[in-house]
C-alpha cells in the first residue's frame, strides 16, 4: 500500500491532535471569540469534544473537522450566553492579578491588528464565523458550507454582508482619525 493511502485512512490519537493542532484550534477560537481567555476555554472544550468524537472521525480534512468543532463550540457558548446573560465583575486591582497572555495569544494578536480583531468581535456570529473561516483561516467556500452545514450561497451571502459591515466600520474609524 502506498504512503498516501495509509495517510488517507489514518485516524490520529487524541494526544497527537492536542499536540499538533492546538495552535490551529486556538487561532480559530481566538478569531471567533476575540479574546485570550475565551479562546483558551474554547480550546479546552474543543479538545474534550475531540476526545469523545475521535471514535466516529472519518479520515479526511482534519483541520476542517477541528474547525467545525471549534465553530460549533463557539456557537453553543453564544447561545448559552444569550439564555444566561452575565454581568462582568468590576475591575478591582487589589483582587485581580493580571497574568501573561501566553505565546499563543501573542502569535494570534500579531497576525491581525487589534482594531481589526475588535471589529471582527463586534460582528454578529452569523457573519463573523464565515468571515474568519474564509479571510483569516483561508478555508474554501465549500469547506465553510460543510463546517456550518449551510448552503454555499448562504456562506457567500454571509461573507459578503460581514465584509460590508467591516468596510463600513473601517470607514467610520478612518473618519474619526482625520
């Protein structure tokens, strides 16, 4: 059997996924959530889901599968927050010690300027997710449609609307800077 056929049928272990793909998962999670803490929480949730789901994983596009799990975990979190809104605790410098953001956050933040990440975070999830998957992560329209389980036309429409909203917001920012 040739090497390609072996790779096509290969199902990685959980440890291999956690070791080799955790940065990828973090990058998707960070772009969707917009902050380091939420991204770290999402990575943990994704890795738990991967552990449960590896038994049913069909070899193929592993990053696409991981991206879909990350996206679904993010959407589940958004839905949960809508059902149970929370009030952030007030900043109390005597009780909160700020830790290091870690190397993953530094890498993620270097890839996209803060003002763009902030604008992405302001988009509704229905637009943010396809824009992040297409423009930041580089997935094809077909892969995004599969990951979100929506028709490709819906993906194209959401990306167009998301990009339009980003352009409008950038125009407002540029007008303020003048």
